[in-house]
């Protein structure tokens, strides 16, 4: 036992100052009662094969730091004096800090064009609701932590009578076949072809994360993720080709769980350690797609997006089967992702949509409000100034802390009861008053999307407090 000295770390190859700091703190927290000889032997094993320890709760930070140290050569960049073009939608209701973050992103030397959606608010790196086109570069924090987070809608061959008659069975089904929170999984082990994806064998890190992906398949996270049964009213001559009437529908919102979070954390650190920017812009560090790290992130991001889709596939399949229901039509779209695309002039770019929905011409999408306000089924109008994008929801009007301190649980329940909403689980952080007026948001992006129908929540489950 005893404290590790930096010279002892030098002797086993821990020469990077940041790596030493992380190692000393980790040892003090998790291995202080272990003999020093054993600790040094363990640290040597981690150094020899850091990827094998990425999923280890006690050693993950050291493993990730080791992977970063050997990742790519360091380059230093200055910001452009003249930022690239930015188009803002619904700017009167967007906080100034989000606009400032977007302008900073457009000062990066790799930035080409940007847009800010009407649900925008501040985030880390790009603001939520930020859309950014870059040249051959991907910004991990321009994608976000919950890679490939998505909306999925099943329009069902039933109507409002089903909810009234089988409310108890719906609630039972949601209780059995959904799971929220950071840890755990469904009681029945899930299967999906994504688990056999060859991408899981492409990097040591992804191999290590496969077990977590198996455990969390078919589950939802925390925050604003939800599972809702409600009523979908389609307009006349909707692009789905379904009769214009009101249907039962299932709407879900969640992402890539621990798989995506671990990918985001690791490659953000790689980017920030190899792409040096002025301090205020450092969270916007990027990975060049011609580098190994850039290619690794891209395939890992792609896998996380596929995995997020698989989670929705299992949630919808399980619930519909449990209730004896059939989907007439399914619609999905995702945000927190980067796409290879072209600008109107043919320039090839990488488009990041952090909390923004793809909205190319006639592309289907879903834009939710809150647990007591409608979601909208839309088709894109292909607006080039918006980089073929739209909002991913109503957007937060309050921080989670402000929402928690401004509303009580009983007041929220009363608000929901008055709106005809049954809440199974949920937090005051996600109460309807915490969000912008979805109607104002939709009005601000009338030039970006066309509404095909409205979904009204009736039975909602979210993460507990």
C-alpha cells in the first residue's frame, strides 16, 4: 500500500501528465488498500491492452486516456475572423448564448454553413438545435452524447375506443415491456440482428461494449425519453396514403444508451487532445475523416445509430404483440448524428444535426411537443438555408433545475389530468411548462416542414425522479 509516485508511473510507461493525473486519482479512489506492487502490475496490464479495460468501471478512465495518448498527432488551429453563413429560425425565442455558440462553431476553419432551429437552446459544443456543415471533419460534440437519438411512430389499426377499453392492459404492457434509467434492462433478454453487426468487431472498444449493448437492447434512457400511447389524426391527402381519420398510435423517443455514451466520451477526448483550438472553442474539436480516429468514430457512430433504431424496433414489437395490435404504418427519424451530404451548389460536406431533424424534400419526420401537447408528423420541404433540417421538438424553455424548483409533482399531475393524460412514471423536470410552445415552434418553421398529422399523448411513461 502507499501513494503512487510520478516516477513510478514513468517507469511503467505512464509519461503523459494528464494520464498520470487520472491514474493517481483513480488509484487513490479505487485501489488505495491494494499493495503497490499489485497496483503497478495492474496498471502495466492496462497499458499493454487499454481497450480491454474500457468497460471496467474502476479502470475505464485510465484505459480511455491511454488510448487517446497514442491516437493521433496533435495539431493546433486558429478560428476564422469571418464566420460562415448562419440562418436562424424563430430567433426571438432563442437565448443569446445558443446563438453565440452557433456563431463560434461557424468560426471553425472546417465550417461551411450553419442553421439554428426554433427549438434551440444552449448545449455543450454545438447548441441543441444546431445544424452545422463542415468539410471532411466530424465534431463529436456536434453530434452529441446520445448518438442517433430518434423518434419512432407506429400508426395502429385501432382507435380511441381501444385506449378507453384497455387502459389497464396498456399500462401493464408498458410496465412489462419498457425500462427506463441508466442501469439494468428488460426481464426478457432481447435479440436483434444489430447485435450480430460486424461493426462490433471493428475496434477493441466496440468489442468491449457489446455486452452492454446486449443488456440494454429495447430500453430507454432518462431525461426527455418517453414511451407514449396516444391518438394520431391524419390530414386529408396525407403522404402516407392512409384515410384521414384518428388512429391509435405508439410514439417513442430514446437513443443509443450506454453504447453511444461511451463512444461519445472516448472520441470527444481524442478530438480535444489532438485538435487544439482556442479555449472557448475547444469543445468543438473535430476529427479529420482521413485519420484513423475519424474513421473509427464514423463507424462507431453509425453502429450507435443502428443500435438506437434496434431499441425502438424491440419496444414497438414487444408492445404491439403484448396488446394484440398491428401497425398500419411506421415512421422514424433521428437526430444527434452526422451525415455525408451536399450543399445546394454541390459542395460535399458533413452535416451535424445536434437536436435537429432531417427534413429533405418529402422526408418524413416526427416533432414532439411535451407530455401534454401534440407531436407533429411532418414532411420536409428541402430548405437549403436550413440545411434540409427542422427542429427535433419544442425545445426547453427552462433548465431541468429550474423546472424542478418551479413546479411540484402534485401540480404536474393536476396539469396532466386536466389535459386527459395518464402518467405512469415521470419527473417534474419534464413537466409541460419546462418546454417552449410547440405551436410557436411549428409556426417558426413553416418554411421547413409540412404537417401531415397530429399526435396527442394519452398514456405516458418516462424516467422517474
